[in-house]
C-alpha cells in the first residue's frame, strides 16, 4: 500500500460523513488535509476562495427561490457552477439557474436539475457511498491526480468536474463508469493542455 492511501482514506471519510448529513453542505477537514488539497488543486487560491463564496451565496438565496419541495445542490469549480438535484417544475428549474447566474463571479452554469420529487435520505446516502468509491478508484489510478477532480453523485449519476486534459477526463470517466452502482457519468470539465499541466507542476515544485 502506498503512503498516499491513509491521506486518501481520510479525505473520503470526511466526504462520506459530510455528504450523508447534507448533500450540499460544505466539507470541512483537518488543516493538514485541507492544506494538501488546496496545494494540489489546479485552480488559483483566489478561484478556490471565490468558488466557496459562490456556493455560500447560492445556498442562502435558493431556498426562497426553489421552495421547500426542492432539493438543490450547488457545486462551483473555477467559477463554473453545476446544479444538481430535483425541483417541482421547469419554471423553478429556470428560476434557480437565473438566480445563480446573477451571482458575482459566476462564469457559467450547467443546469442538471431534474423535475420531480426530491430524492430520499436512503438515495442520498447511497450517492455518498458511490462518491467515496469513485474517489478511491481515481486515487488508485497511476497516471492521473485524484485531487484534480471533483465528484458529485445524484441518484447514481456521477458528475465529474475539474481542470483536466482530454486524456485525464476520458480516463476518469472510464474509471467512474466501472464503479458499482454508477448509472451514468457526466463530464463537466474545463479542459486544459498538457503544457498547462506542466506549468502548474513546475509552479508547485518551485513553491515546495
């Protein structure tokens, strides 16, 4: 077993525990783990901070827009927002998207909200388990960085976010499809070049 596995398990445990309590709650982990994630993230520190701000602002605004019968999850990666969950009708789906697009800093919105009844607690717990399995599977891959990916699961559908190359995105999607319980994989990537990855790695090496 590699030395990285204990860290990976700690991250997954935090994700699973947090997701089980609330699918849209922010994840809080120990300082050492959080620092490692931030350092290996391909977003700038400013973008990471702004993504957190976007999510907080959306979660404050949306309950009044979506209503109690809705279940809306907001994820932001490099100022690109993914909306997942369930809303009662198409009008609410459109209103939620308009509200999120109006938040300062948001560059784009991918609206994957479904019209229908909110998912059950059991379904959300199963989604949290699938997310943890996908994260572990990505961590086991030898030639991609698991921390370059954000994994969200809704009713068995896995959404992958991140700043990755075409090769990394394709490989990650193939890995996620092989996880038991996954019904489909949706790629919501911001694609970058191999040269950009090398520049990022060089920058990280010089800072270390």
